[in-house]
C-alpha cells in the first residue's frame, strides 16, 4: 500500500467504523427535506424525491478520521455541492457554508473548499443506499478534510458572509482540518 496516500499519524483500516455523537435519527421520506438558505439569491427546499432526481455523480475518495484511522477508496454517489451552489446563486459576499445535521450536529467550511469537485452530498455508498449509521439518507463528504467535516444526516446548508465554527471546531478541533498538514487541534 503506497505510503504517500496515508496522511501523517494515520493508520489505514479496511473496516468502516461507525462514529458519532448521539443517536441515529429515523428517516421518513415523506417528511424529510433539505434546505439551502442564508446569503443566496434563491432559497432552496428539496423533498427526498426532488433531491434524488438531481444529477448525480460517483466519486471515489479516501476518508480520514481525526482519531487516527483512514479508509481508502470509498465509492460515494450523490450530488456535488457545487451543483447545489449553482442553483442557489450565492451572494458575492458569501464566504462560508454552515452545515446543520439532524440531532444538532454542525460543522462549517469555507465556500471555496465546498466548491471542490470531490465535495458531495452523498446518499449511496459502495453501490448501496447509505446506511443510517453512516449518515443515511444524506451526508456531506469532504475528502480533503478530517471526517468531522463530513456531517452525517445533513438537513440544511446556510451560506454565510462570516465564518462560524461548528460543533467540534468550537470545542478546539482544527477549523482548517487538513489531514496532510495534520491540523487536528486549533491550539
Ligand atoms: N451528524 C454527525 N455527523 C458526523 C459526526 C457526528 O457525531 N454527527 N461525526 C463525524 C466524525 S468525527 C467522523 S469520523 C465521521 C464518521 O463517519 P462514519 O460513522 O460513517 O464512519 O462522521 C462525522 N460526521
Ligand atoms: Mo472522526
């Protein structure tokens, strides 16, 4: 296994640990929605059916948890965040995206990082619907950041003109969260 794919301080696993705060939320496709709001020209609200009918892509990427495990070659299917951004028409002053998940988990990313081609709102994993434990029905995947940025059970993204910290970032985990620079903690 080529070492240059393993960020500093990480160990590769072929398992897929389930890791989160709180409990796995239940999913009712008739009540679920996904909201895009904040500093945008168009507020968006998708039902599950509407979200599933958006153009989908498949991206194979590696996944790095800040606790030290990395999982290679994960096959995610879903909608590129950049495609959603096109639809909502961000205000030119928008610089950040605040991500809200069911159950209160939050994270945030700079808009420029969210617009990367490999950033996905994913609903399938390795050829099957994304399991509830791994964030089904819908999770964010941001391969270039530690996985606490890859929020499970995403329900809302809010475009922001100022950057606000999320759940782990407030508690002292790195906001930039680059595994290759081993940015685990903010202090
Ligand atoms: N909603 C929510 N998303 C979350 C978390 C969480 O606690 N709640 N934990 C994050 C962390 S720290 C990791 S490592 C990954 C784990 O994803 P997995 O359970 O699919 O392996 O989910 C991330 N997304
Ligand atoms: Mo993690």
